[in-house]
C-alpha cells in the first residue's frame, strides 16, 4: 500500500493540480493548509455574515466565528451596522457571548471593561491616570451592506466590493428584501472541510438519488448545468426579463460569484413537496407568475435562492480543518403570518431534508479523503463543472496570495 506524504509544499501542490479532479487529500485534512486557507481567503475576502433585517434597531447585535476570529456586528445609534473583532482589548476575553441579542453597551464578562456601540472604550476600573482609553477601542472590521446582505472583511485593505455590488443590485432590485423577516433559521456543524461543503454545493450529480425531496422542484437540466435545455432556459429568461426580473447568468472576479435564474419543474412554484407556494405573500414586485429561483453563490461563504414566495440564504463558515458551520435562513415577507399565510413545515421541509442529506455526504467525503490511500478521481465535465469552477477560483486565489500578490 502506497501511503501519501504527510507534509506538503502548498505552492507546488496548487501548481500541480490539473483541474480535472478535486484536490489532493491534504487540502481537506491538513491543519497547515487550513491555516493557509484562513490567512489567504477567509481573513482577506468578503464573507457573508447575515441580513441587516436581523438588526432592525440600535443595539441589536449578532455574533459569528470565522476560523479563529470571533466577530460581533451591531447597529449603532446612527443606524449604521458596524463590525468588530469580538475580543476585549484588556486581556483578550471574548466580549459578547450570545449569538444574537440587544444591548446598550458591550461589557466584558471578565473585568467589566465597557465599550459603546461604536467600539469605543468608556469604562475601565482602577486604571492609572495616564491610561489612554482611545488606544483601547475594539478592533473594527470592514462592513458592506447590499440589499440587506451584510458582507464583512477582516483584511486591512479589502478587495473591491463594487463590481459585485453593481452586478447584484440589479438582480436584487425587484425583491422586497428590506420588507422581509427571518421566518426560520437552522445552524448545524458539518464534520467536513469547508471546501468539501462548497464542492458539494456546486454540483447536482448527487441530487437525483441524494435529494428526493428537492429533486421534485429543482431540476438540474432546467438549471442549464447539463447543457440539455438551453432553448427552454433562454425562453424562460426572456419571459422573466420582460417582467422586470433580471435572469441571465452573470459572473465575475474569476467566477467568485454567479447570479442566474432557473426554472423549477413543471407545475412547481416553490421548493415545496406539493409544488404550491409556501407563502401567500410574494417577495418580489413582478407580475411574472412563476419566476423560478434566482440563484447566487459567492465564494467562499454563501449561496442563496430567491423564489417568488420566500428567500433562502446559506452561510458556511470554517471552524476547523474538518468542521464547517452551516446556517440556513428562510426569509418571508414581514407581513406574512405564520399559520395563516404560511405553515412552517410546508416552508422548511424540503431544505431541512436537503441539508441533512448534504451533511451526510460531506461527512462521508471527509472520512473517505482522510484515508492515506485516497487519490482524487476524475470529475464529470457535464455534471461537475461547478466544482471545477470553484477549484479554479480557489487555486488561482491561493496561488496569487501565497506568492505575495493581491
Ligand atoms: S479581559 Fe475584558 S475586562 Fe479584562
Ligand atoms: Fe446536495
């Protein structure tokens, strides 16, 4: 039995990757490469954090963890959303320990140093007269909000957000995102490397057998991924665009993101088991009767489905080389009343089942690629082109940055 080497030269390994397979096992199992992923991608790129509608009032906050970095986002008294490293400037205690909530100030649980909503330290007991409060503000991070989607960047000099903003704004415009609420949310930890989670998301080779519930409404052929339904897809796009819903595929930044509308299976109006809309109130202003699903992915952290009656956002964050946290949110119109305009089970059944199934696949892959004999097999050019696109972006981004580029 030939055993794979345990040490790895990152640049050579990236340069040697041919693109027709997934990466070598070390990219999914090595602590050293995980740390490089954090340094070069997660601490340098724009990462989806949540929706601004989750922080409607001053003092509302959410927290999240990106790799080794605890983060807090808060709406300040001016109404702006600010982000900080969630780390006390005294001796480093994690400051805000709740996942979400409302507060007037942030008070450290250890020695009660107190910070206002702009991150400024205003109270530190028993310090000498020459103690400088201004030198001990919380460390800020960059925040961009686009149609309620909060993106954050931990780098001092973030990459441009403008190209994505301009492209996505047009697609988001018909949707009443600011008038939505989170009807339901789930968070689970998948025992798999973050790249396995995204690779699994970027193909539907596994959908037919793996996702019986989702496959009723989501048909990969209609999504144009197999190249079988180009004419129908173009016709669908034309109808939607005439109805004011941007639909044609757009991508940029080495395919770091892509927006594209897909038709659902005939007679399906939403991701429900019976095909009926899950919510009586719509989330866009178009008259197009069945607008399918607008799909967006944004490497490295998120993907979304914008349906006529609800919106799904998925946020994947790395917690360890073999642990990824997936948070799913179901957004509906804020005036939709549970029990009257929608039933929670009807709304969430398909993606709860799909998430559970995907978690199983991700964990099976993590277990398999961890075997020292694992060698990557060939990807399907027809069914797994999305995986190839993801790995191309990963390889290029890592190589440029590992070599000291932008
Ligand atoms: S560590 Fe926060 S007050 Fe001491
Ligand atoms: Fe899946």
